C-alpha cells in the first residue's frame, strides 16, 4: 500500500512527523510493504497558496494518509 506521511524534514524513514498535514514541509510517499520511500513531495515544489500536495499524491497512487492533524478542507479534498 502506498502511504503519504507529512514530515518536518526529509530524513527517510527516520523523519519526524509533522503535526499538521497541510502545512508540512514535506510529504513522503512510502510503500508500506517494502518500506521504500517512493518519492518526497517538498513544500518548495508546490504552487503558490497550495497546502497539501493532494493532486501529486493522487498521481503517485497514494492510498492512505498517516497524520496527526488534518483540516476539514484537506479532509474533503482527500475524500474526493
């Protein structure tokens, strides 16, 4: 399963979780079976005003999100 995990800094699987999904500096896409990082979505690569990279996550086949805090807007976009 492909997971998206919001992190404070990209240190691979040793990264610390970001407390807020949409404002995380980076989002890692991880294969839960192989424990490989498939990609890192850096905040600097996002469009102006875009919070979480939900469109990019969909392109990469993300099936689930692991996070601590998630706003209603991001929740609604993820459900769509």
